[in-house]
C-alpha cells in the first residue's frame, strides 16, 4: 500500500496555528502514506516534536496544552490486552495523519485524540485476530465483534459518522476500514439512548450563585489598587533578595526568601525580610479580604490563590450572562469587550472572541449585560499582574501579542507560585464549576444551594429525566458550566411570554437592551451570536416547542371552539414522543407558541397582536369571535384575574371614549371570556 499524493491534494492543518509561524501552516505530507521519519508535529521554532513512526505523538504545540496520543504499540505496554501490532498501528497512524492534514481535517488536537481513541478498539481486535484492519470486511465474524465493541461506546454515533466519512474518502486514504453496509448494520444496532440535557438551574439557586460571584468581584475591585500594590511589592522583594529576575524564578531558596516564618536570616545586610506574609497583607489592607474568601492562611501562596479565584470567578460570571462555552470564555482577550449603539441610541455590550466548535470564527459575538463590565475589569487587572510577572520570567516565552493584549484568564507566572514557570502561547483551561467550588469552599455556602422541593419541581419541569441520584431534595446542587448555557437559553425563551419591561425584571440579570435583542430580534440570533450559540438557542426553542405542544394534549388546555376543534389542532402531534415532536418542529410542522391566556397553533404568519402584550384577538371581543388557533390554559386562571384587575385600573373615566380605553376594554372582555371557559370546564 503506497500511493503518491501531490502536496496540493493535501489541504493541510485546519487547526489554527497562525500564532506559531508560517512553517507549520504550510506543513503537510509529500508522500502517502508518510515515511517513518516524516515529522508529524513541529513547534513554533521549527523543531521536530513527533515523527510518524513514534509510538506516541506529542500534540502539545497544536493543542496549546499538554496532550499526547498513544498508538498502543510501545515496546513495553502495561495492558497487553489493548496492544496493537506494528502493522495495524501504522494504519492507525495513517488515519491520524489523514485526519490532521487531509480533506475535512479536524479543527482541534483534542478532537483528533478523541477520534483516534474511539477507533482503537477496531485496531486492537484486528491485532488479536492477526488480521490487517484494511481487510476487516473480509472477515464477517471479526467485523461483527468489532461492531459489538464499538457500539457500546458512549460516542458510538460519532464513531460511525467518522468511519462513514473515512469510507467515502477511501480513495484518498488508500484503504477502507468498514464499508457502507457494515456501517449501516452498526447504526441499526445502536441502543436507543434517552438524551439527558444539562440541568436547568432553578432561579433561587442561580440567583444565589450569581450574587456571590458578583460580591467576590466587587470586593476585588474595591481593593484592586491594594492587591496590585501588594503584588508589585512582593515581586520586587523576591527579585531583590534573589539577586536577579532569573534567580527569583529559577533558584528558590529559603536563604533569601523575603517572607520567612522566622527571623533566622535577618542579619544578612544585602537582604530584606518582612516576616510572615500575613503582616505584609495587613500592611496593604488585604488581610481580611484573603481570609474572607480563602479562609486558611497559606502565606504568600494565599495571594496567588486569591488571584486565581478572581480569574475563575470572572469567567464564571461572564458565563452567567452569555451562551458561551467555558473554553470560549477562557480564550477571551483583554480587548474583547466592546460597546455598540443601537438605532435607539442605547448601548449594547458585546464580547468578541474566537470559537472553533462548529467553525473557525475569530470574530464571534456574544451579547451580554452591562454588569459583565465588572468581571472584565477584574480579569484585566489580574491578567496585567500575571503578564507583568511573565514579562520578566525567562522561561515564560510570552509572545508579543500576549503581552500587549493578554488573555483574560492567565496562568500563574509569579515567582512564588508553585506553577511559576509555565510556557506562554497556551490558553489556560478553566476546569469545571464543581472543581472551582471544591477548591474555594467559601465561595458558595452549601446550605444555600441545597435542593428544595420547589427547586426540584422547577428543574424537572424543564428536564423530567434528571438522574435521581444527583438531583434530590436535600442534596447540594451539582453545578456545571454548561448548565449556565442551558439556563440562559431557557430564560431567553421566556422573552416570548412577557413584555420587555417584565422580562427585565423576571430574568433579573438581563437589562432592557438585552431583552429587546432576545425578545424582538431573536430571528437575528444566528447573525448576531456566533453560530454555535445561535444553534444552541434554536435547539432549545425546538425542545420547548415540542414540550409545550405535548402539554396541550392534556385536559389542561381548552379550545373556545370545543373539543372537535381541539382535536383538529392536535391531529398532527397525537401519539408522538418528544423526539418526534422536535423533528416536526424543526421541519416547521409544529407551530405552537405560548400566549398570556394559553397557546396558539397558528401555522401561518405570526399574529399581529402577539397574544402577550395584547390579548384581545385571542378570545375576541364585541362581535369578534375567538381565534380558531387559540387554546386556553386552565392553570393561568389566577394570572388572568390579576391581568383584568390591572387593565381596569388603567381605564381613565375622564376619557371614556378614548382609543386607549377602548383597547383596554377589548382586552378585559377577551380575558373575561377566557375565565368563563375555564370555569365551565
């Protein structure tokens, strides 16, 4: 198997390496398959990191963090059951190079590792049966066993998709693993898994964690000048006692350490010692601040730990006000926040950054609340401190753009940090929300995030299949960053149910400008937000549409035109499960949106009245009949009563025949008709 592939037939890396220099951007195989000594990975300086025949590839220069792939053919493997023979390992490496440099290449090193890991069982079994993976289809019994192994993976659907793409590209790849017929058989054999979405955080718990994040950021900004001054003082003290910046970062010694716990070195004339760091913290007015958020005094390490806390809290706060993924927020730069004026002359706050989840987009936008300014200001301050330390750290190797426009989330470069010598050019990973709370237990009080019966009822209204072992009354809410995306998407959908002013109050964290974007201009989300966030929002919309459509099948919803008409409205959705309804919604065959009185199934253009801020056309008034597409929700009776009282209070007797009074009375009559129907059923 040896095919000559001209360079122009190999598109090259789809991973963004623009910051690493042109050498890697133009790098690609010249022969196919590559020769054993062909360099698969080179770093920014052109040094060979991994070659094709290596048993392990170091992907760190492509990933921006520590990452490697093993092909299970090392001379000494601990798990002999997972060993891949040399021939099959070479085929797997060929697939890996194809995924890196060939047509439709992966867009991240992490994705490459995931695909290779998912395909390994195929090559392991072929090795155990002493057959080559490129002739697997000739051995039906082995192919069946391979399918049996692969289909149990939680990523089975993605593995099938990747194998299918490789089959379609078999001419370019030079061989085939499983052909179309075997892949169809594998797809048909997959167990039907019930999809469990990330949980919706109940409003009480969401509000508490959000307020605590804000309090933490406000405290930092109140003491920002003091923290910065203390950091600068400590940095200078370390360098002075060490004798140079290089020594401060590379040759730690208790001999010159300025914040010793005792006074053993006080007689050294060329050194300055300040005793315990807690004394310095008090001198700069931040001792109580550190105790409040960290608790235990860890010496000067407390300063680094506190700064790290602010970094992660700032990112978490941003996630509360956007549809960003945690990795997208972690890759924001210091200049990412911009303010634009809308047609009404009001400010719209945008975070601009990079996303690679669905496409490479260096200028993706997320609309956020003005309150995000607080997080960005705190993050900029911390980034400035750590970048300052990195600029004098000989081993940091920070790039010019990282110094002039730092990431908002920066690794610890200060000389007293345990991780003071990381290399630059890497986006710091944010980890997970639960990990943040475990590391900083004073951030959230467990007593405030214990799940109540009401919390659980709300959460199960959005996700009725939440795992009972994690979500139960009395348990601490199991946070994840992705829950913030889900909760934001669900809350934004609430914008169709209330007026602009009410939305601002109901969602608490949204200002009126955001409400207008989400409530009135949601059709522009794909253009205004990055593609992934827009799609996340619309997927949630389809899920909610399907859920609401299912609800109107119950006796809770009544048609003003009787059961026969309700049956006609429901004909399309009867006997359909949730996923069927989602598919119908995406196909445009389920037209349902919630109104103030109940629901509307109008398949045509949206009603000019809307059914929210004006409900007169829903149930009709005077000689106007109720809308044929309307249903009334019995559970809304108390709200409808309050609405009637509110509308009546707005009628002005001195302007009896005014247009406003006529409109108010039309809505009162429509609401009253809804009450009559509810009470009759």
